[in-house]
C-alpha cells in the first residue's frame, strides 16, 4: 500500500509540472549563429503556444500555433517576430498571397484576408470572394482575381464590388498578371507572355517557349522568372532575353535598392543560387557564399538596408549586401518561409519546399 501511495504522489507531481509548463513557449534550438537573443516576441496568450502546438478551440477562440495556419510579422528588421495567425480560419489553405504598401493579402477559398502593416495586434479584415477565381494579384485600381481559364475580376479600391475585366483575353493556363508603370498589362501563362497596351482590348504574344511566373520593373527594366531562368526586357516588354540560365528554372526575382535580386536553380550543383545585379540586370553577382547550400531557398527581399532570405534552415539576414548572413528565425517543421515586404514590415509564411 505504501508503494502504491508513493507511486500516486509521483504521478501527481509529474502531471502538475506538465500543466505548469503548458503556457511556456520554447523555440527549437539551432546551432547556426543568431543575431537576436529573443527569436520571437510573444504578444498575446493566444499566440504564445509555440511553433509546434496544434490548433484548438477555447470558447469560440481559435488558437493558432500550428504549422498549417501561421503567418509571422516583424516590424523591427527581423529582430523579433509576432505570430499573427489568430483570426484566420482553421485548416487555412492559402491559394495565393501577396504584399504591397497596403499590407499582406491572403486568398483562401471564398474569402480574402488582409492585414495592414500598422496593426499592432493580430487582426484580419476579410471579405467574400468569387470562388471560381483561384489567385489574386495587386492592380493599379484594386486587387485583381484570376483563374487558370483566363477569367479576370477586379475589385475597385474603396468598394466591395468585383467587376469582370480583360474579357477579350483568349489564353488559358494563366499563372500571373502584372501591370507596368507605363500602363501595359502582362499576362503570363504556361507557354509564354501576353501584353496589352489598351487596357485588355487587344493582346499580343511577346514571349513564348515555356512558362513565365513573376514579373518586376525598375527604371525601365523588366525582369521575369521563367522555365529557363531569368528573363530581361528593356523595351517595355516587347522583347525578352535570358540573363541567368543555369539549366534550371527561375525561382524568384525582386526589386532592391538600386538593382535587382534573383534566385535560380542550378542543375549542375542541384542547388538554388541567390544573386544581385546593380546594372539593370546585365550582370549578376552571387551573394549566397555565407548561406548553407540548399535546393529549396524560396525568397530574397530587401527591407531597409538589409537583405532577408527564406531558407530551409529559417530566415537569414545580411546587413552587408550578402557578404555575411545570420540566422534570425529557425524553420518550422522543415517548411521554408516565403518573405514579403510592406514598407518596413516583413511578413513570413512557411510553406512546403518554399512553394
């Protein structure tokens, strides 16, 4: 009997200790050098579970700490990160997302969620959405929604109405849409790129030979990720040339201060390479010598004077234009962070393989 009582006391002690520690949040340890002692800032009880906790209900409040429904946000150059997932639905399937000066936009099913960069606490505005349009992109007059069948809708800024647009576009398998500073519209699809200079009344093909994905523009130079690498145009998108081609595809391209940054896949090393250009995309210099070589590097952005890289090991920052890198935030269960900048705010979304 004495043994049974002692055993019961031990069990009670273990159970109480476990319950006491449930509110604590411990980040996974990483041997890589870190610039920040506090890798994440806990801003509310609801978001403090830890990276590896599961979703659960508590009196109609959803707690988000699981890897399927997380969005992180930093307002101090990556020194601290806030989990802003609270307010998003369970089992969120992020069909598409983008960030601009207005903040982060997530499209999931029949709703669009929006977080403004100046929100101090996790808060998402949401609105109903046409369910047969699977992707969203920023437009000059408002958000543009589109699907693979070449159907487009636009939400006019300041309204809740969605209106059909580009109804004369006859292409299929649409991958993205881009509006240039000069007013031209580009639609990328699985076999090339279409352009319109009259608000979509007529279209012409300006590139063929494989898919085109993301387009950016700076000082009259256009760059695009493609099936064969990174494309470049200096005549308003009329003609395109390969400027980075290593046998693999173009992964990402971004505008940075006075130049561009890009990620491509190298079929010889079977890794993704990160480069920058400061002459309008003519020549490119690698900036990934300080990063662990990997085949799933997802994103490269500049916020302020620093570069940020979404890497399988986590989020890295460089304050010397890529000469050296330091780990800021470890990865979440082998997912790779997709990074987006909105002014001085950084959004990070973990995804499988970074895609």
